[in-house]
C-alpha cells in the first residue's frame, strides 16, 4: 500500500457501516414520518459502498486483470443481487425484517467467498487475495443494490422492494448503474500511473451518477418528496467529485495537450 492511501480495513468500515446507517435511516425515518423525504440517506449509503467496492476491484485487478474487471464484477454484482432478494425474503419469513440488510450482507459474503475459492482453487487463478476481494466485492454489491433499491421503494421491506423495484423493472437499472459505478473507476484509471485517490474520487463521482438514476426512478414511485432531495444531493455530489477527479488527472498527467475538435469530415491529402 502506497504512502497516504486508505487501508482496506478503513474502506471496509466506511463501506459497511456507512451503507447500513444510510439504509436504516432511510427506512425508519420514512416509516416514522409516513413520507419518502428521507430516501436519499440510502443513496448516500450506497455511494459509500461504491467507494469501498471500487477499491476492492482495484486491488484484485491490479494483478493484471484489467480486462477481467467486467467478468469479476458482473459475477459479484449478480451475487449481491441474489443475496439481497434472498436475505429480504428470509427476514420476512422469520418475522425479523429489521435485520434484512444484515442477512443480505452475510449471504453476499458467503456467496462471494465461494466464488473466490472456485476462482483461485478450481479455475486456478493463482491470485493471493482472490477470496478476500471476491467476498468484499459481493458484499459491496449487495449494499449498493439494496441502497439504491431502498431509494426507489422508500423502504427495504421485501414486499416493497419486490413491488416497486423488481416487478417495475427498475432492478435492471439498479444492477447496471450500480455495477458500472463500482467497476468503471479502475478501468478508467488503470495503468502505471494509477493512484488510489484519483480512482476513488472517480468512484464517488460515478456513485453519485448512479444515485441520480435511482432518484429519477424514485420519483416515478414516490413522487417529488423522494426525487427532489435525492436528485439535488446527487447532482452536487457528482459535480464536486468529478471536479476533484479532473484535478487529480491534471496533477498526475505529464503534460496536457489540446487536440482541438474532432474533424466533421475526413481530410483527404
């Protein structure tokens, strides 16, 4: 780990604790006030999970798996989605829906570590951190999917997620934008000059873009009270962290060259 970088343990704590707090705040504040004004908290929690997950992707893909990010990531996002739906269903079945996010997280960890063992021991991708990384990515994916789904539904209960996110088809958007938010940053920054700070600032930027999409979907389900706070925070968050990423890019670049506009017609000598 380079000097000044955040450790995997720090990022795990930020991702897990931050995401769970955001998801629980959104669920219970909405429930207590009988509104959807507080759905944005779950979006902020999902963004923190993106922050953590992007670093887990960065660590495993740094072994030369840059082109393998989509396959590893989609497998883990799929694991996270299965864990969320199974966790919510199990919590409802046992009458303990208040622990549904915990159930989902534990199931994601189990599926993730099985995937990691299969990848390293069976497929023989001899990467020392494969099990840990696949576990972390699946756990982060479950929190990302549950966070953005809670934004849309206004709650993390199984019935509402099933009705407003799965049955409506919004789960497809959550899967795609959530996955891209976590997987894109390292692919965009990989190379010999890749730095954690630049990559994770981009992850926060893409996380807020995903939050923006979930806010639009939330508006279709719960109207203005769900959409407006989420969209405002997402837009400001995206601008702030994209500008930070752009500043990091200029700082890290050896030289900046202006190539002008792309010609509208092919020039013939």
